[in-house]
C-alpha cells in the first residue's frame, strides 16, 4: 500500500518514529479501526434500545402481508 501524507506530518513522523515505522502505522490503523468499530457497536445498541425505533419497526412489520413472504428453504426443509 502507498499513502500520501502532508510533508510536515511526514517530517514529524520520521523525526518522532526513527525505526519500526511500519509496525507503528499498523498499530495506529488497528487502534483506529477498533475505535471505529466500537462507535458502530454503540450506535447500534442505542438504535436497538430506542423505543422510537421499535415503534417504527412494529409499524413497518404491520404493513407486511404475510402471504407475500417467500419461504426460505432452510425453514421449510424436512428434518432428517
């Protein structure tokens, strides 16, 4: 992978991280991705626990005609 970063940031990075830069960048990216994933999990938990969202889901569910649903093969397959 190749990344382009501003000159000033590159100079500071080289000055502050004299060796092991690949490891440093990999760890920084991993930490940032983990942080992003945690924010997504929190957002999903907030949405899933919202009474407003639950009310909207129930309203949408009431609009579905159960006769229009397509049976999934794994739900209708006979047991062995």
